[in-house]
């Protein structure tokens, strides 16, 4: 999946770009209470710890 909508059972969803089935690039979170936030995910590889998930996701919000 490279672009789409990720829906959670509580009504929250993420709509945007993906890489390796994880958010990456521009996207927007929508919450059940009506709030939403736009931003971008960046994936970084954590090489020093091979026992855990090698991909770390960070979120940077875009302020309008």
C-alpha cells in the first residue's frame, strides 16, 4: 500500500501516504471527536538495535 486510509475500530483514521504498510510522507489523522491534524511521517532505520523493530516512525505536524 502506498496511499490510502487506515481505519481503527474507535473511529479514528489516518489518510495519506504509506511505505512498507506504515505511514510515510504526507497524511492527516482524523479523530472521533472531530479533531484532525495534518503532517508528515518520516521513517528512520535504527541500525544499532537489531533485536527490535528496525523502523522508527516520527510525526511532524504542519501548522497552518
